[in-house]
């Protein structure tokens, strides 16, 4: 049968009806029923794709742009889903938190995790990254698989072209770490400690070796878990919850390994540069007031293995506090932590 044209006469998109093979001279948006495979197929501009009889994110062929897109379909089941971003690279698995009661609303992707059990560079060094030479897990390089994205393993996923507007870095209990469960990432009472920021417009992670995000439009807000605001925010100094400027993968102060973005420090022994940090100030082209997955070295007041400021010369000098803990120094220092983007 002749196709039905949608739009201008003898042009635009076409409904081809039934066929046993892909029609020729296709235009993006064309669709037909393949009677051999008993599926609808559509042309995406470069190839014929199957209209999947499955939920968004459940296969590489029906991958989502981000977790928020899955959440928008009404899915509220946490788990591993296929994310493709803008299609720059192939779809990859990410752990997506879709529970509406988690972090003031679901649609979060866990994009980097540190297990709190070792120095950052002792296994895979976690970073929020869009580079294939920085992704991986304690199990090896490349896109981490489902068994590699669990609390007991450090990992980084490929965020190239994946849009987000919200950021969360949270410390969680070191409990039942072999799987994602309500003892760690999904604890109903929320994280041990956290800080957060958001943008007014969609962002993506730069692909340079080192980088910084733009400055957050909003920061320091309370998030809720299970219907209640969780007052365990990171303050710097005490009672200042609006300290966060941006986050970065940062080189040292002389521009090693590259000079795109630099810290005001160079003495790290627990992590390789570029190191992932959040930071408070940027002056003379150097970032200071930094916080990371671990401290930069080991001492009685510095954790080389878990949640702490990064005192390579750029850190907070142990002036950070946790909401509700008064002037007590180092609450939850050394815990495992994750970065999630929404």
C-alpha cells in the first residue's frame, strides 16, 4: 500500500502500513508494522528502531535520557536502568532512585560512590565524570555493571550528555554494603549527613580532564526523606549551610594533570589529581574550601578513607560541622558517601 503522509503533500513523515522489511527512503519519524517480527518500527534519522513493549529505561534500545525522565512516566521502583543522555555514547546502566519519598522526590542517579574503606586511589578513584578514561569501578575500567554499582565498591558512571539540575553528596551508614538496601543508600530516615545544590536550567558534565560546574543557583536547602525534612546538612563554618559554590574534578595548583581547573593545594597522598571536590571559594584561579570523598592525607583529625574535607592546602581546615551536632568536630568523618544527580 502507498504510505500516508503526515505534513506536507508527498513529504514529511510517513505511516507505511505493514511490511516485512524496512522501507527505503526513510525520513525521521516514519513508522510501520513489521509483520515478520510483529513489532512497530520507527526511523530515528539514521536507523530503524523497534517501538519497545517495555518501560522506559528497561533496555539499551529503550534507554532514558536521565532518571527524571523515568520518574516522569510514573515509575517509582528503585533499581538499575539504562541511561543514554543525548546519545553521544551508547546507553549504560545506572542505579536510579525513583522512590518519591527519597531526597524530596525521586529521579536521582547515583553517579559516583566511595566505599569508605580505602584511600580514593587504592582502587577505582570515584569522580563525577563524562570521560571514558575516568569511569569504572573497583572491578575494572569501562562502564560499571550492576554488580559493580553497590555500596561496598567505589565506582564512577559515564555522565556524558546526561542532563541534570540537582546535586546531592551524602554520607551513609557502613552497613550491609554488598547490596543497595534500607541499611545504606535507601535508609528511610535519610543519610547520616548531606549537602545539596540546584540549577535553574539543565546542565551536563564537561568532558575535559579537569572541570568545574557553573555556580549553583540555589544551595544549602533541606531535603526530605519519608515525608520529613532531614536536618543533617553539612555546614562550613558552623551554621552556614549556603557555603557550596560548585563541584569539580580539579588539578593541583600547578595545573597537573591539566590546567582547566585547579585547586589551591598540591599535597594529596590519598588521591590522584584530578580529584573530585565540592568547593566554597574561587580566587586567583584556584579553588578553596573543598570537601570530597576522603581527606587528602591521614592524621588523627583527617580520614584518608571516607567523608571529609580535602586538606591538600585547599580544604576547610576542619571547620565543617553537621547540623544538629553543635560544635562537635568531624561527625560522620570517614563514612562512605555517594554523589547523586537529578
